[in-house]
């Protein structure tokens, strides 16, 4: 679990670094923030213990639906445009 968490977070960090250094436009701020937060919430217990208890599985499923709701609310709050453009 430690390796999977590190791989996911390192991969998204490298992508963001490439976008930043090349001056590209990034249109996925909310989605990436949700991925990083959920990855950290699920990944931190992997650093503390060697096996996942059942309640972390329930937490993972709850965070999945919670992240879908957050993305839905974000899309509906931006005047039906759907993205938040920012230059990182």
C-alpha cells in the first residue's frame, strides 16, 4: 500500500511540475486536489500499519462517493462552465 500511494502522489506531482515549468494552462484544479486529499487520507494508515482494517475499506468507499459529490458541486457552481482555469 505504501508503494501504491507513493506512486500515485509522485506521478501527479511530476505532472504538475511539468505543467508549471512549461507554463501550460491547467484546467483540473478541483479534481487533482480531491485526488491528492483522498490519496493522503487512505495512504497515511498504510505508513502506520502493515494491514488495512475493515473500517478503512468503508472509509475508502465513502470518500469515493464524497469526491464525486464534490466534483459535481464544483461543476454546478461554475455557471455551467465546468472548469476552473488557472495558470500555475
